[in-house]
């Protein structure tokens, strides 16, 4: 189990110790004081780390880092976007995991629309997490970007309003607000 999994376990349970291993396993990612600061900002909100992942055919997508027995993550971690709420909370809204067929390629993307903008919702992991609809203290904006890399259409989530400067990429708008990935 890697540090991200340990961190997720700690955030979901709300305790500043990991579910597996010793206390030193979590200190490289998040201090107990920083975890408490996050939890104090939104009482009652259970948090989970959200990764930007990359799968076959350069499909970038967001996914939470919690996997049940027999589940494994698709693709590889590209970056950690930040921290989402794991369950609904007042002032929050779900961010859905959607799937579109583009030619022979399946393209995963996130959406605020429960109907996935006319596409399919992921069956097994339909909600990535819950994000704040208005900025709260300590939160940062999360945007959805659209790029066309030589005919390969792909949506990805970004913390950068300019979609990280990728050529041929446009910002499709603000999803909402998330908590940053705290580091000591």
C-alpha cells in the first residue's frame, strides 16, 4: 500500500494516523496538524485524495484513490489534484465520472451533469467525489479542460485556469472548489 492509500484512509476516517503501518508513513504526505486544519475548515466533511490518472491512448481522467477489495486503479497516476469530499455535504455537489466513445477510444471525463452530458456514467465508480460549489476558506478552483492532440480529443481536470498551457487546449469552465493537497 503506498502513501496515497494511507493518506486516504486517514482522511476518510478522520484520524491523524494511518490505517496501516506506523505514524511515520503519513508524515511525508500530510502532518497531523495539517490534516486537522483541513477537517476544521469543513466540519463533518470526510475527505479523499483525488488523482489525475492516465490510461491507454493518452486518456487523462480524475479518480479518487479509494479502491475496494478486488478493484485496482486504471492507468497510472499523473498527478495529485487535491482533496475532495468523499460523501455529500452542505454546499457541495457531486462530480461524476463519465465515459464517451470517440472513434475506437473510450474517453473518461468528469462532469457536474448527472446525465454526463448525454454520454454514459461509469457504472462501478460513477461519482469521483463532492466539491464545494462556492469558494470556502482554504479551497482552490478546479477547471475542466478540453484538448485536441493531433485528433485525439481528451478532457482533463486542472488547477490551472490556462489548462497548464497545453497547445490546442481550452478551459471549458469551473467545476467548483477543492482542498489542496497539503504537504509539510
